């Protein structure tokens, strides 16, 4: 027999169900009427980009349907299904969570790694730009999820923590343009032999409206292949957000390390500027203000104008042990062992929200420098034991940088 109707409520979720920001601290005891609750969430975005040559690219990068069920006030079951470019279905999250006390909670399943603002708040209404900054795509891949177990809680007023043991990355999927993107497990496998650890610490609403945090990740990336033994990955990240009185400010810095990256290049046969790096970094700052605040209007609508700056280099340092014979360097190109030049980008635009769950966005991205080369098959050594994987079309396009105009309709219910 089903439970009485009064004991179960179905509500639209205002943000992504189960996103790390929503579960960073153990929930406070719920009223008896909400002890059992089911939330259904739905978010997505449609995008249109126009580059400097007037080439147009339209896409529907993701649609996510999620469910968050609480049988009681301390147990939680979360699942989210994602459709990428309307062509591939995959789980975004799926975990069981128990939080008997505010200072300690446990969760296990397919978990989002709590690094980078693109993973902490994956729904497109959480950021002002049409697309995520490149730091949240090329340095800390979003949405990055792995099988694992973790603890979380609040150990003081506004001081929250998370700690996870996760399935490690697959080094055979690493690349030059977005080093870690192709190495994510996404729940498709459980690399017990390549366990990783990740954690985050953040201070919330001290002062009100400000969230400051940081975290790290470290793990093996061998995928059980003897030739990759000794490949390790580290990521460190720090971020800050402030939203109050019409202001919407954010900043992030992230750095990645691939120890013994030359073993990946040897296995995949990658040469020259296609070689996987030993180091990479990204940093951006962004500020916006709600113009409707100027008139003192009492309205739930927002009209935010914003501007931002980003500097990024996924290949800021290369291993000295890479196999890079000088003969492979074309005339006028960088030496094969040289790191790539960094990109600097300026963005500005407007974000109109008739209600908090809907955003109409328009922005322009201007690269201060030269646009990256068009995507092309990597240069490899014949007879290498491994085969490089192609990047996703959206990530490959983003990695080029360049000047472009973007338009988007984003929603989160």
C-alpha cells in the first residue's frame, strides 16, 4: 500500500539535485511534514556561437533530469540522468547518503568531484556566461564524476568539508588541449588499482553572501597498464564567490600536475605540440551587477551586466623526457619540447532573468592574442601501443579560444 499522500511531497528543484554545493553540509533536522520528500529537477541550455568568420554553431550541450528522495530526515537517495548533445545518455550522479549528525555524513556511489566552480554548481543558471570559463573545462573538467565513497559535514559556523576516495583517472585518455578530460571514468568503470583521493574545505556566508573555498585531488592514472606505471595526477584549486545587493562576483585558480607524463606520450606515441603536458593552469575573475537594483525596483527579475578576464595554459610545462626528435618540427613552429603559449581572454555580456530559474544570456569573448589551430588528428609515432582518443567536439572548439559571440537560453527547475 502506498504511503499517505501527506507524507510525500513532490517539488521542483531550484538547483541541480545532489550538486556538491547542495550537500556540502549535513542537513538540519526537518519538520515531521518534510521527513519524507521527493524532489524532481530538470535543467539544460541551448547555445548559439558565431565566430569572427561568421561561422555559426548551435548545440544543446546537456539536458539533466534528477530525482532526490528522502525516506526520512537523515537518509537521502539521489540520481541524475544526463543527455549530452542529445546523442548520449549517461548517469551524472547516483548515490546514497546518510547524515545522522550535522558534523558527519556519508555518501557512496557516482559522485561529482568537488573541485572547480563548474563542478560545484553544474546547472547553467548558476553562471553568467554563455559557456563555462575554459578553466572549468580544460583544467578541471566539468562535469567530473567518479565512483567512490566520501564523508562531509559542518565543523563550525559556516565551515564545511568534504573528503572522498574515488576511482582514479585513465591516462590513456589524456590529451594536449584538455589534459584530463578524456581520462574521466564517468561511472563507466571502477579503477580499484588506481584509487584517488579528493577533498574540499569552504567557508560560507562569513560575511553574508561570500563563499570561499579550495580543494585538491591526487591519484594514479595507469588504467592497469604496466607501461603507465608511475603516472600520477594532482589538481589544486581555490575559488571565491560573492552574491549580494545586486553584485555577482567570482574568481577561480586551478593548477594540474601530471607526474611522469612522458610515459603517457610514449604509450600513445604523441609528439611535439600534441604531447600531454606535465603542468597546466587556469585563472579567471568575473564581476557583474544587476542593473535593476539601480532603480530600487522590488522585483524578482535580474538584468546583470558582467565583464571578466581569464588566462589559461593547459601546457605550461612539458616533461624533459618526452621523445621529441627535432625533425618533426615544421618551419616556424615551436620546438617539440616547448610548452604552448598561454591564452588571455576578455568576456563581457548581459544575463536577463525574468525569474531565477530562467536565464537569457548574450556575451562576447575576445582573445588577446592568436586563436588556436583548428582541431586536427595528433602527430604520433608509428607502432605505439596505444591510440589517442578524440576530444568531444564542444571541448575541442572551446580549447581553440578565439573571438566569438554567444547566445543562450538556460533553465533550471
